[in-house]
C-alpha cells in the first residue's frame, strides 16, 4: 500500500478557491507601490545565517528559536529568510544601489519561522513589505505610515488602529536599558523564562512580552519617551505633525519596541483587535544603523512589513468580499468532427484576443455543456455543430439575459465584446 503524505505542520496549501484573494492583495499592494514610486526587489528565500544573526540580534527569538537553518555540502551555514529587511539591505550593499540616491524598494514573498502554529501565525507565511534607504528625514517616517494606512483603506478595511512610538537613537539605549533593569530587578524571578534571558541582553523586549505576569510587572515601567534626547524628541514631534497634515489618525504607545535589534527611532504597528493575540497586521520602523552593521556605508533606512494571512483574516472579520476576476467569458461546445476542429481554432483566436475561454475537447453533449456553463458561472456559451460549419456561423448565448443569436465566425470576437462590456 502506497504511503500517504501530509503537508508539514505549520504550513498550508493555497487552493484555487482562495488563491485569487492572495493575488488580489498582491495586486493592490503593487498598485500602491506604483503610486509612491517604489520598485520591486526579489531576493533569495535563503541567505547566509550570519546576516540574520547580526541584524536581528543573537539573543532574539528569531535567531535563538525560530530560524530554519541548514548546512550545505560545503558546510556553509544558511537560513531560510525569517524576515525581508536584512536580505534587501544585503542586496542594497552588494549591488551598490546607494549610487542611485534614495532607494524605494518593495517585496512580496514567503518567509519562514519555526514557531507554534496558531491563528494568523504559520511556519511558512507570506509578507509584503517595503524599504526606503538613503534618508533620515522625519517626512519619510510619516509618508510610509500614511502609505500603510492608505493601503489598508484601499482594501476597504476600517477597524484598525495606528500606534506609534520612538524608541530613540542608539545613544540613549544603554541609559534606558539600565533604568529598565533597575525597575525589573525586584521581580526578576517572576518573569517568564524568555524575559529572564532578555533581562541582560535587551530588556526592552520584555515590554513586548505577551505573558500576562510579565505584562503586569511592566505596566508601570519607565517610558522610553522620557529618555529621548533633543534630536530624538524633535524627530518624533515632526513625524506626528506630518501625520496630522496627512490626516492619519494615530495614538502614541510607548510600549512598542519591535522584536528585532536593528530598530531605532520611529516604530509603529497597525493593530486589528478582532484577531486575538496575533493582532498586528502591519509593522515597521527606522533602522538607521543596519546598513553599516552589514558592512555598508552609514546610510539610514526605514520600512514596514505585513502578513497576507492576517490581512485576509481582518478582511473576513469585516465581511469584505474580494472580487474573483477569474469568471470565464465563454464556454465553447462543439458537436461533430468538423465542429471540434473549428472550436479548437476559435478557442485559440479568442484567447489571443484577450478573452477567458474554456473548451472541453472530449465533451460533445449540449446538456452537459449548458449545465457546466452554469456551474462555472460563465458569461456566455458558444455552440458549434456541423450544420453551423456549413453556414459559417455559431450560436452565441448570453447566460445573464438568455439572449441567443447566430453569429458569423469572423464576427464572434466583436459581438462578444459588445455583450461583455455592457
């Protein structure tokens, strides 16, 4: 007996009944990227693992617990990409894209993290994201947040919120970390195992812990906003001012720290509160030291990423129907040897003219053809028989109206267009 194979845990098939929804999200995002003059960049799905270790932080959950690593035949260490920013920055440096001035780049593709599968979180997941490299201006912080807001609105989404914060420049991190450790020290033993590990390396991450005990302990923790220097404060105030100019509603949440080491200055998250624990549908921030950390020049950057799965869950929560543009324009039926030949030719001609056409070569039963035209939600049916071959005509039936007429083969494309564009 042949063995049955199952899909790996934490992954999923995107079946035809859903794939058009994924395509719709991708197309909408690409359209928005055109409006904002972003260019697509496509990087490999695996990279040298050191790239993620250096950028995400050796003690981050991504590096310690979640990266899919493997060693190739030459004993080189690689990892399936857990996020999109580091590969884009690596490509930016390697291909000397800084010579182009400000780079506005976007990507769409699969990412991989080993984590406990749950609603809105899979081990292979699909992200859309963007990176702007080459400017430290507060204007781009506001513009990118506005871009994310406008993208979600373009999908019809309403019930989401925008939360922003400034986690400051690297210069203030040590003093804030020291203050945070002092605040947490008396409750160290009550922190979860992960947060105890974060205490020495990066205590800010404790603020983002989902453990209820940890959240209670940090409820009155000192705010990073109180530690900002004058430059950080000025930058953040200018971001907020420009968000006001752009009519983007937001709240300041000083607990936003982001989960990767490379973030600094502006950080933001878009929350959809109907999704449970995994309620962040888009997030990002500044990473002004990342390019130099990976061996490039001291070039600032900012970006965001969002998960397609979570976004689709949010759209379902609001009963937003995604249009299925795969509806067949016409189903061709042929009865008789000569009719089949003509149908083969006509099917090809109509497809080359831009129509969505189906023709079942082995089906020559009118009842079956009409039944399946209805099941497939076709817009029209073209019937060809040997008698029609002699007259040089086919029978065209528009299913929405029931109207039927004989049309010369040479005129079918034009007549079909007239009906389908009404």
